[in-house]
């Protein structure tokens, strides 16, 4: 049986919700006609408030405690039980969304943390401060999953802070509160934040593609395909068999460096755990985490895997899973492979410079482009092994 965090609910976060709160610095409250709304600059989103929610927000913003707000609702004629539920649910929802924060949280994040990591992920550098007790396993989990990015500290690097509070975790970036998360959701949120900042660190001359990058004999194989095509599962199986692992989902493309894998620890979805058991038996003992999309995943530390130096790209493979299909590799035009890569491309400026696209095209020229049609993981692994060694 694997380790599975128990999701924290209102009761476990009650001590947090009873603290005095303050609006996040980027949140504005104003009236539109007869309705009140909140606007978050960070999220670029409006939140409509009903009359009760608006009254609760204004009281909290003025410095009232949750208990004082609850008492005020009771005096207005609302039953104590209902008033308590209204206040608790409103505060919890705003705190989770990062609209409201416990007073003093940001200043406390400037204290010396229990653990600190300096990370370089592609072109993005940051300092990750973990404020948690000695008995909290979070620091150890983070270190095991992000150790491959540890670099020399840079005092100018932006700060990502994780603050443990009564079984919950607050995530901050440069003093902006991203939100509050239970133990089983904080790791996916950290990875999502780091991936987002990496993508935003690109410019028109470089961009990100959703693909996996592995290698044999210093020759790279780029795996592309839509979500659910099996990029991560196939990457893990190949890495477990001794292939060099560079990335399972995020690859940076630039004129100077070509394809650079961003070697995040693979996030294996629950549907693949049984398939991967023979390749990675320890997978079943790893903690279960829940992503924003509700998917349960296990993150596999890449310690011990081969980290390749890819001298050139040898193959581009489009993945196509078809029920009952025997593993087959069929030739495709490089343009088809290029089109698939560009569908999932991202640049911070939302456009690609000609030099960046030329770099991609140049590195795809001369490689063998194939479509891998398969249903059985073992068959796909065997066919790729035979192909690259042919």
C-alpha cells in the first residue's frame, strides 16, 4: 500500500481561520452598481460577493476578528450556527484562493526558514524557503523531487516560500500569497508555480514545448503527443531500462542550445501505476498527491537515473495509443511532427521569433520521424529499443 496524505478540511484549518486576516495586497474590493466584487490582479479575475459575503469581507478588511464578524451577523438576526458556517466558509474560500491572508504571514516568511534550496530550472532561478517543523516531512519530499535543480545561491533570485500552518501550507512567490493548500496538494502547486515561472522566463528567441526527451548513446529521442498519449509512462519505463532521462513533459527550445530537457520528477497518474509496477516497483510506496485537475499522481525521484549529454537529436516520435493495437512505428513527414510540437508550444511573449522557429526546424532536419501506434507498454518499449539499436 502507498502512503496517501489525508486531505485537510475546515476543522483542521480552524486555528488558521480564527486568526485576524487581511486582504492580499493585489486584491481590490469595489461596487459595481448595487453589487460588490473583488478583483485579483494576480489571477486577473473578478469575484462577485452577495450581501452577506460583502459585509464579512469589509469587516475583516477593517481588522475585525472572525469571532467579531460572527457576533455581528448574530446581532443582525442570523442563527449562531449559520453565522459561524457563513464566516468559516467565506474565510476558507478566500484564503485558499489567495485573496485573504493571515495577518503577519508575509513578514513571517522573511524569517530564517527550516530548510532552504537554491534552484536553477532552465533559465529560471529561485530560492525555495520551507518554513516547517522538524517533524514535518515536506522538506525531505521537496528535496528528493527537486534536488536535480540545486545550484549555487544567488541573493538576487526571487523567493518561493512555503509556510506550514496547522496542517495546511501557504505558498508565496515574492511576497504574493498564491493560496493555502493541504498536504496532498502542495507539491503539485509548487511544481505548477515553478513551471509557470520557467515558461515566463522565456523570450521570443526561446520557447517551451510539451514533450519528453530521452537518449541512447547521446542521441536524443523526442516523444510528443496529446495529453494522455503516454509520454510520462513511456519515459519512466525507458529510464528504468537505462535510457538517459532529460524530461517527461517540458522541453525548452532555443537557437543556441537546441532542445534542453527540464528534468522534473515524472508525475505518474493513477492509471499508469499498475503498468509501471514491473519497471519501478517502489512507485507503489511513494506518496499520493492531487493536482489541480483532480488527478492523483505519484512523483518519482530521478536519483540514480542516467542524465544524458545529448549531442544530437536522432528521432522524433508521435505517440498514438489505440486499444488492441500491436506496437508499430510508421514513417511520418517532419512537418507533421513539427505541427504537433508547435500545438503545445509556449513563449512568454506569446509569439515565436523566426530565429527560434528556424532553430527548431534545423534540429529536426535529418532526424527519423515516426508515429508510434501502440496499446501495450512493454511492446512499445521493446519496439523503441530495437529501433534505436538497429
